[in-house]
């Protein structure tokens, strides 16, 4: 039987491993981090649990829903209301759009200006809609674009919105425009699923998204396939007609005290004898959710110059969370609040207690302050204690807590959280895709970072499912068609229409950056 290596133990990698072992195909999973789940992990510190980015378990892909139900029982899920608002100039704006709320906050004069700007955009749309700015302005008008999209989007990506490609907006808010949002606001009824940005309730694992992926990893191990943590892929080459994958296992410890090692099928953890250790694993197939540019670098220095340049041209946006414990009176009903105020660097605030009461402790809640950064920049390098103090000051400045109310804080850093859709990304990805198709057909990129595509969690899982069918069953799915603007349609014999994955990201008049991904 052919052997398979799976790189990455996030939603895509673990879905691939689970689907392989379901079919009786053993595999080995290598994860560079100390925990499974990728950005869909649940961090735990002193009994507090943090969802890194917020992950709604909502999908229109039936097989993904079935997967979730197979891993966790019904008792493990909570049905949670979806509520989020925008904080702008000291006021809160509802999402989905409530006409009365928007009118009250903007005022009659500003509302008329926004409607006029939208009407003008319909008559004279921007000539260049290839950028995020042009695409959104065409659908909302420039005035609403400046109020609800520009500041937040530039916080997320750290570059002018005019330099971000429209592909990202098309994926995140493709079915939403001002006209449709207003129509939906005036139409009664809950749980409307026609527009991905407008769902109003969702399922959520009671201990956070990591509960799903920890359980999935357990199932993979139970079927005899090991999951190696703290183990990164350093080199991929060919040897005697097979792939030879060099992996390096860390010394067993992280700065936060976490222990790495190998999780055996029986659940025991083997710690290396100090120092890092490398070994070479031979396989017939490699399924990779590691960053696409890192995969290319793993081939060594002999890749063609054009390929190396394309890999070097791919960029990622990194992410850190400052989690602050506060008295319960500072809780709010929202899952998250978007911070459009330009005078602070804070992008979004989660209330973990609104996701699940099992994430927090009695009498208190935990607010997750989310900052979009670049690895190595000033915030990324700031010591944890200083970041806690910085986040506390920003939260107090916004009036979301009173001075002296923060009781303790924690910091979680997440590198390569979001693939950047800059002007050159599509051409670069196409170069790498063709190179892999021709030179490395036994290597299959999957998931968000593996394909450099801003997939949701369900879309990432779907790329893994289809890839396993290609590898094991000889299917010919074009995995790169999952979650493109035209949408990937998967026919089901028991359903008369195509099913599609949904977005986790898109607040009122802006594209959200985290939820079911």
C-alpha cells in the first residue's frame, strides 16, 4: 500500500489524515506547532480558553457538516446567536444592517449623503474594479466605503486598500451589496442563509474550535497513524522513485512551557532526548497544508529562478491576540466588535463568553483584543507584559472598560494567519501551481496557506476531502476551483442542487477576517 505524509495538523491537514485513515490508508502527520488546529486551535491559559480569530461552525457543504457531526456528538455543540457590531466614532452600528440604527448613528444628513454616493456609484461605477477599493465602492458608494471598509481593511492588511486585489472582497462578501443588505434588513425571518455574510446563528463546540481538531487527531491516532507535534518539514527531495521528506523535531519545550514530541497511537507522548533531531521519511504522496512558499523552499536551491521568485513574492499577514480578563459587567452580547476608530491599532474585540460560557470563568469574562501585524514588527516583538498594558490602554480609551478593571492578561501570536492578496499574488500562485503539477505531481497543496487562498474552515476541509479522493480513488477534482468567485459546486445524489461552502467573514459593510476558517 502506498504511504502518505500529511504536512500540517490544522483543519485541512487533519481532515486529509482522517479521510485517508477512514479508507484504510495509513499516514504520518507532521505539525510544526505544539498543538493541533492551526488558526482553528483553542489556546488554554490558567483555565481560560481563547478562540484565535473566532470560528463559526456554519456551512452549506453537507459532507463538511457530516464530518463535524462524526467527530463531535450533538452534546458537544452549542447553538449560538451571531451578533457583531462596528465601533465607529464612539457609536455602535448593528450587523446585519438595521436601517433605524444606521440612520440614528449617521444622522439624517450623512445618511442622505451615503445614499447619494451609492446612487452615483450605480450610475458612474469606478472604472477600475480590480482593487478592493474599486470593487467595494462600486457596490456601496465611496462614502460608505470610507466609513465602513477603508480603515478596518487597512488595519487588517497593513497596506492601502487600493493595493489589495478585488479577489479577496469577491470571496468574503460576494453576495452582499448595499441594496441587498437594506432589503434583508427590511425582510423578517431569522437564519437566512442566502447571503453568507448575514447568518444569524451558528453551532460552536462548547470548548472552542480546538475541541474539534483535538478529537479529530485522537481518531487519526486510534487508527494507527501518528501525529508528530513540534516537527517541521525542512527538505523534500526524490530518492529512488519516492519522496524523501526531512523533518526536524524541536527540543521538546517552548517558551510558554508547552511540551512537544510524538503522540503515539495509544496517546502517549514521546519527548526527544534533548536538542533537535532530524530524520528522513519516505513516502509515495505528500499532502501539504504548509505555506506554499515554504513548500517551494523545501525543494532546495535548484528550483528554477522564476519559481523561486514567485515563491518569494507571496506574503502573509500575521496576527496576535491580547486576552484580558475583566469583571463580567464588562461583557457584551456580541461575538466580536469591529474597531474602526483610526486612533487605535486594535482591529477587533472578541468576547469569549459570548461564544461559549465554557471558555470563561464564573463572575468574569475574557476579551480578546485582535491586532493584525507583520512578524517581526514593533507589536510582534513587544514583550507580553507590555502588550497587555498597551491593549488595556486602548480598551480604556474606547470606553469598553474602565481604568483598573483588567485583572490579568495573556498574549497569543499566530504567524501566517492570512495570505495576502496583493497585486502579484495570483500570477505567483499560478506559476507555483503549474510547477507543482508538472514537476511534483505526487505533491498536493491543500487549505488556506497550502494554496495561498483565503479559504474558510469548511472550504479548507473540502480541498482536503477532494484531494484524498484524487489520491485514493483516482478522482479528477480540480481542487483549485474550491471557493473561487464562481463557487465550487459539488453535486449530491440526495440533493437536487449544488452545495457550496460559506464565508465566515464579513461584517456590516466590511469584510470580516475570521470566523469559520
